[in-house]
């Protein structure tokens, strides 16, 4: 694992965690008490964030590194589900 991989993994995990936590807190504040609805929303956000962060990393990297995009996407999803 390179230093770039570590940086992308940490950034992806933090992004996934904060995005998912924001949606869950918003649903709870809005009065949604149904666990399955909250879980479905969090999972959907995790999948969307994974695709978005992975694609964003791939397009923003001048070397078009598919490995770094995969690290970013996987870390974002992991951060979303934890």
C-alpha cells in the first residue's frame, strides 16, 4: 500500500462516514423511526457515494489510476457502512 493509497483510503472513509451519518441524523430528526427505512437510505447513500467518489478520483487524477479510484470507492463504501 502506497502513501497515495493511504491518503485516498482515509479521505474516502471520512467522506463515507460523514455523508451517511448526516442522512441518518436527518431522518431521525425528521421523525423517521423505522429502522428498515433508515438502513435502506444509508445503504443507498453508501452505494451512491462509492460510485461518485470513485469516479471523481479517477477523473481528477492526471494518471487516470484505476487502482486509486478503486481504493477511494472501497474506502468510501466501508466508511458508509461502518
